[in-house]
C-alpha cells in the first residue's frame, strides 16, 4: 500500500511499532502513557486558570446572532435569551397592589397559585373549555425550576405563566437584593420554558410592604393580589360554601384566587365557570381583565 504525506510517498514500514512481550508493555508503557496524559491535562488546567483568572467555568451560551429579537406582544414580552432577563421590563408604576381589573369590562380573571400537589384535572378542564387564565408559579421549592414539564403543561392549558417568587418566603422585611433575586430567579425558571414575561408578580400569601412593592415595580412588575378568594386553602371548607362565596362577590374586573393543590379546587372551578359565564361574564386571564387600565405592558413604556 502506498502512503503519501504532503505529496511525498512515505515508507510506512519505518513507523511500525515493534511488538513487545505483554509484561513489558503493561509495566513500562502504560505508566508512561498515564504520566503523559496527566501532565498534558495539568498544563491545560494551569493555562486556562491563568487565562480566565477568577472565572471558574465558562458558561456556554447560544450566539446572540441567532436569537430572535425581544418583542412586546400584546401585554407581555417575548424573549429568547432567558439567561439574563433582569432589566428587560420597563419599570412599573409603584402603586398599591392591584386587587381588581377594569370595572368597565364584564370579565373576571381566574388566577391559580403555587404548583405544589397540582391537581392535573384543573389543567384538563381549563384546556377543554378553552379558558384563558393566569398562573402564579413558584420558581424553586420543586416547582418551575425542577419541573419544566409542569410549566409547559400550565402554559399549554391556556395560562399566562407569571412568577410567584423563587422561594415563596415572606418578602416583607427582606432587603432589595433578596427581593430582586427572588423575582428574577423565578422568572428565569418560567421563561426558560415559555419565552414569555408578563409584568405581574404575586408574593406568598399576597403579603408585601411598601419597600418590596416599590422594588418589584422598579423591576417592571405590578403586584397583583385578588378580589375574592376561593377559600381553597382552608381545610374542611365545603364546595357549596366556596361556590356561593365566589358568586356572591362576583363583579366586573374581579380577580379570583385559587391554588393548584387547593381543597376542592377542581370541583369549584367546574361549577363556577359555567355559572359565571351564564351571568354574562367572560372568564379569562389577568391581562384580559386589566385591559383598558394603566397596568399593562406596551411598547411605548
Ligand atoms: Zn402561594
């Protein structure tokens, strides 16, 4: 067989490895080979340490050139670089927390919180009935970050997926860095699945103080609580009581609070939704009940 290197014919017999007895191969060649490999990798490490200095592991990111541009679509931002979301929303107006949508519109919002022990029948129901609705998912604690399938299922069931902080700790009395980190870590976990950012947040138990409200607004989030609670966190509550309480507090722009792992939540939703619709209301998402108010995201902000 003829072998060529850069056009020159070469004699391969000169490169044949001399066959050695097995014992010699193992005793001498393997340790030498190992030494060479270890030395080479040590050199590589030393070089990368001196080059990158304090940076430990370089983060692999997709090249910016292939990412589509961020854009405001209706009431939310669509983005594709979920590794750095902070600063993407324009500051929201610092107001008191929103507890009701536009009273001029005969619409009510379904909002469902947390994500623990999620009753998946809720998602099937809302999807089948083609209801637009809003979810406030926890970022950590076994929810959005470690369960992207849940985020996807919630989104696919018609929800606008919003953040409910990362840890679900009480935000009152915490410092600015803590609150800001809570918002964006949760948002990253959600947006890495949905590519969407809605300008709304809700804190654990709906509890906030003036400073945390202001800090959320600085980051572009309106604090959204509720008009009426379904009472689905009260052990022993009855479906009749929950249904009557919701219907008794029904009003244009009402925001109704539910939980994915609440008591009777599926049963209550399957009873109240048709009744609310029969009374002439649209059962819908937060963005739909906030239409016509200043609390929506738009291009000019
Ligand atoms: Zn909660």
